[in-house]
């Protein structure tokens, strides 16, 4: 039996999911740059678990503007995929 809320991408696909959302909103070049910058700011080696995605989303949301909007979307997606919704971003 599958969990209907846990139907999204997992593992390496979470990275692609986050990057695709950023590049769709910000454009390819800026989206990739922001993705790398946020990984560094969040002290994440990659986005590979729902909890990673949640931490990434919180860090992204702090940037404001369209980046914050994408961060909010990714945060909801992370929780729907099983993230504990506990911030690791100081």
C-alpha cells in the first residue's frame, strides 16, 4: 500500500525537482546559481531527503521575492513528502 501524500520524487530526483522549480521561475542560469548558493548557505551537500528539501526551502525563503515564493512551494512539497518540518537553518 502506498501513502498518497508520499508520492513525489525521492533521492536524486528531489535535487532535480528543486532545481527544476528554481529554473522554471528564475531562468536556467540564475536558477542553477541560486541552487548552488542556497546549498552552501544551508550547509547541505545535496537535496536528497524530504528533510533536506525542507531545510533548503527555508533558506531559500529567507531571500525574499520570487526566490521566497519558490521556497514556500518547496517547503510544502517537503512536508507532503514526509519532512519533519523542523528547521536546521540558524
